[in-house]
C-alpha cells in the first residue's frame, strides 16, 4: 500500500504571549491558519519493510515523524511497518511548524491504516508538542493553553499572504528565552483580555484588524535576527496591509485582504524574489487539503 498526504505549514495571524507554565511552556492565545505551502509525505508498506522508517534529507537528526510513529507503537498500534518519505517545502525552524505538520500528517495516515482511535491520535498529537494538535486537522483554529487547546473556527474573509523565508533558522526555544529576557510575556489578566479580543474577532468572513494581527514574539525574533525587521519592512513596502512574523520566526508574512488578495500577494512575491529567493504567495487551506490519498 502507498499513501500520499500533504502537510500544510501554518502562520500565526495573531499571537498573545503569556507567562511560563509549570511544564516549561508559555501560556498563549493564537490564531493559527494552515496555508498552501506544504510538505509532502509518502507512506509505503510491504513485505520488504520490516521496521518503521522515516526518510527526510532536509532534516538532520531525529524527525518528529519518528516520534509520532514510536508513540503510536507504544499505544498498541499494530499496523504493518511503514516507510515514510518526506519532501520538505516548509522552511526548517522557520516558525511555520513544518516538523509538527509532518507529524500531524503521519498521524492522519495512521488513522487511514486503522487500528487506532481518533481520541488516541489526539492524545499523541498533544504529547508531541504544542503545534501538533493545531495541525492534526488543517484549517483555522484559536489555540490556547500552551497551544494544545484547539478551537476550530470558520474561515475568515478572503485573503492571501506573501511569505518571506529568510533562509536561516531560528530555534523556537531561543526566541522564547529572549522574550522572557525582554519581559514580553503578559500577566494573566492582560493575556485573557487580549485573548478574548482576538477570539471575538475571529468570525466567519471577518477581517482581523491591526489590534489582532500582532505577534508578541516579533521583538524577540528581531533582537536575535535583525533581518526579520528588514523583511517586515519589505513586505509592507510592496503593499501588504499587515505584516508579522509567523510563530517564533524568522519567516515573515504579509497579508492581503480581498478577492484580489491572491493576485496582489503573487505580484508582491515576484517583486521581492531578488532579495528573498524563496518568497511565495500562499492561500488558506482547510481539512480536505491534508487528507491522505492512495497512490
């Protein structure tokens, strides 16, 4: 058997940062949106495959998909051994949850193979990291807690984004540590207030405003990589109505509202490609985008 699944990356349309929890994660409230820039996973089974294998040339060391498979086996998953090959398109350590998206896609494939319950898959997703639960079913969600509490939301108004990957990595742990050093996390009351505002604004067909489209981690990312600030300016200079980093960065997003948003974001990407070779126009995607299909 062979299955193929797309693993869409994500952008954070707003991220409100709170204090550190007892488990070491930060409390946060964030609007997470899956987008059309996606990795591709191919799963194979057969008599020649005698143990689970993960192949991904773009990632050194252990892959989060390996952890997902190991967790499935520990939970009693008895499907035949699988080989998963990953074609990377999402920037590595770029703030778009590429590794988490790949792990979520592998879990969706496991559901297709059977012998595992959806509730168990959700539990495993939460155990793998704060970004994995939001990627299990692609779309728009409001994430709270440490990112593991997921509330699906209806799509916002028509829009597209230009993404500017910087060709460099920025470990999330470093960005959060710098945010703590800069005193950026809000106290609980402020976190709840801004979180409620973001949640109320996320209505079907709505346009988020400048008060919501703020990433509290941007200052920390810029202090570690000043090039992030240059990319934010570049995206605004080509017409983006709102600019922000995705997650912990360093990937930068510029948002274009309206039915012509795709066309305008596409023009922006072409204008920026000389300085940002990986500049790309992306659109929001929903659950069907990431569904596994037989090959």
